[in-house]
C-alpha cells in the first residue's frame, strides 16, 4: 500500500485525485491533506477519507479548522505545510498547489527523498535546475501530472532509455477560448469569456493562463527541465480538439503521439499508480466517430505570453521566476477587474524589462527575485489598469541590445 500525501486537495486536481484514490482504496493510505483557505471543504475531505492530519496555508483558516475539527491535527501556515510534508513518511506526495507557493513543498518532499507527483508546474518553472538537481541527489522521482507532460513522459519512456533517438518534443494546446481572434479583437474580452474553456474543465487560474497561452509557455520551460530538452527542440502546436496531448519526433522521422479524450483523471491516475496502470472511467477514443483532427501554429502577435515565456526560458537565470511572478500578479488583477486582458502580457513584459535577472546560486536567490518581480508587477498593473491595450514588443530588442538583460 502506497502512503500518499495530497497538497492542494480542495482544488480541481486534488478533488479528482481523491476520486482516483477512492476507486483504488487498497492501493493507497492517505496520510495527509492540505488546502490554502478552504477549511470547511478540507475538513469534509478528511472526514470522508479518514485522514488525521491536515494543513492550511492561511493561519486564520487553520485556526477556524482547529475549532471545527477535533478528530485530528491541524497544522497552520507555510511552516505547517512544511511539517506536513517532512513528517508524513509518505511514499508519494501529490503537489497540486497553485502557483509559486508550491515550490517550497516540492523542495521539502525531494529533500526527504519522497517521490513527487507534480501538478504544480511553477516548481520547475521557478526552481529549474535546482529542483531537478535535488531530485537527482536524493533519488526521488518527479512524475508529471500535467496532461501534456504526463503524455510526454509516457512517450519518452516508450523509447526504453535509448540515447539520441528523440529529435523533437511537441506540446499541444487547445488554443483556449480566444483561438483565432486577432490582437485587436482581444482588447475588450471579459473575465467571464476568458473562463469559458472550450474543452477542459479546470480551475480559474489555469483557465486564464490557457486563454493567454501562458500555460503553454510555462509548459515549454517545464518540459526543458523535466526531459532535458533544448528549447529549440520543443515546439508548441495548437490542436483544437484536445485529443492529441503530446508528440515525440524520433531520429528516423517517426512521430509518436499520445491521444485520448480530455480528462485530468487519466494523467492523475498515471502519476499516482506509476509504474502500474489502472482502469479509468473515461470514454474510449473512437477516431472514426471523431472524423478529423486539426493542427495550427500559435499566433504570437495576439498571444505574446508564449513568446515571452520562451525568451525568458532560453535566457535562463531568474528570468522564468520573474516571468511567473509577474504573470501571477497580472492574472489576479485581471480576474478582479483591475486590468484588461492584453494588460497581462504588458505587465509581464514591463516587469521583465525593469527587474531583469541574475544567476541563480541558491533557492534564496529565487525568493528575492520573486518578491521584487511581484512589487514591480503590482505597480505596473495599477498603471495599465483597465484601459490598457498592451504595448509594443520590446523584449526581443532588449535582449539583443544587452540592456537590462535576462541572463
């Protein structure tokens, strides 16, 4: 029986993971659950699944949980979350925390030598080589939960470790709710429109990242670290039906594709049960009934977040950390009606301009860069406001000039 700890259990990935666990009760022992602020939902989950130790990142929420739930122990704040991981004696940690807040639990799990089912892409976007080096040093596995990276993981492992056979990785994306719209047509889109994803049912943050194509940019950086691929060997292709989740091009010209109906339970079950496979109650793919699959290149003018992500990733240093922090601030401002849709990439680009980047020596370097980027992005979000319609493309010029470079 695998001892499992789920972080972010009240979110979209976390709740689906609990469904996977419930269908295979003899396979897992749940040793802990965590959430950010939703203490009532977390307590309900703990009672339903017989969990005796929980953590809430928000101390006030933890205090309310302690009053309402006496069947176990409630840990509070970021330090409580660290204790939950470090003291869990888990075999596997599922990190489904949203945003860069997931980095520290990732570090703790890998430091303890615990295998990590990673749904928190920011751990690799922000932590980069430090995270992968830590996993290598302790022998802990990182098993991706993102649908694209889980698909890529399976395709790469199908090559059975043969060296030099993979020429290119292809990450696919639906294109989000605004696929096909021009930059001008995006100036007046609303939060409600941005949250209507055409094929996936996800949380609000990732749905907005899908609308801006920032999720694809972050996935390029994540794939670089997960699979050791050069950036020029990773491409993004829009696949509107969300049937093809990833492709791998081999040295002999063959292309391997991972296909299936869009369901997060498939990659979640893959990561939790790895290296085994189990039945998942999803519709089987009928290609004849589907009729056709289409592919198209992403529009980098209308969706500059993808370009900004690749540039920050290629430049390295703290650039991806600055990119991610600025995106989190801009996305929050958009969701709260304080910034227009095209203001998101404008804030990100402005933050990259002003903060620049430095060489990463330790995790503390990343924490400082994150804090500085958030301060700058908050200021810029206030300046752009709802009237913002984006601004000219300056990042490529800045990097070629060498002024205020990401390096």
